[in-house]
């Protein structure tokens, strides 16, 4: 791999060129993911990075409400499996609380959703998967954040893999929390 600034050969995993000391990566100001320093568009959130400050300032439009907890996806899967699904419900309630607190209003109702999942023998779970992903999408749109609607994907994953659909929602929330902390 060659440094895009001085064209010297460098290791592919380098973040700073050892010859010209140029930074080879930077954080996207919109999603906080690491992108190439010369990138014109973020490969994660597809935001325009070509303007001098990386685009319009986003911090002024972010919600003033508390930021939720960033949760490790692999640990969540592991704890859910080790507790035979019990942690999955705890995770579900905590994630719903994060969404509602950050929104400043009740977007989702985990107690009602749990009751409806039980009453409908699990069919309501598909609605839960869709609604929670949609709630996060709407929250991000209201704040002016670049986002993608994952509700259709969550509906499909919820049908095929159950609780894993909410892990997609949690991943989307993790990115949103990082944006607030950036």
C-alpha cells in the first residue's frame, strides 16, 4: 500500500504514514466510524465529507436528552444463550428504555409488546422488530443524522432469527450514541 500523500510504501494497517506523518484515517463527523483521510464520502453512512468541516454542524441538532448505553453485540448474544433467553428480555427492556429516554417521549412500550408477544404466541414479535427499528430511524431523522431505515431488514431477520433483529437495532443505536459522544 502507498501513502496517498507522499506515495511511499507503507503497511496496510498503518494509520499514520511513517515518512510524511500524515494521518491516513479520520473519524466521520456524522457516524463516528473510521474512514480514509482522503475519503469524499463516508462508506458507512454515505455522508458527504468533501466540505471543509465535513458538512454542516450536527451537534446543534442532536437531542439534549440522555444518551443510552453502548452494548457489545457479541456479549449480548453470549449472555442471551447462556441464560437461555432471559438476558434477551432484559436487553430488550433496557434498549427500549434507552430509546424512550433519548427521545424524551414514549416511542416504544416494552411491557405492552411483551404481553402482545405472549398473547399472540410470538406473532407480535415481527411487529416489535419492525417498530423498534423504525423508532430509531425516526429518532435519527428528527435529529438530522444521516441514517438508513433498517425496519424492513429487522422484520425479515426477526422472522428468520428472532432476537437477532434487535441486535441490528442495537448496532444502529451504538452508532448513534457514538455520534453524540464524538
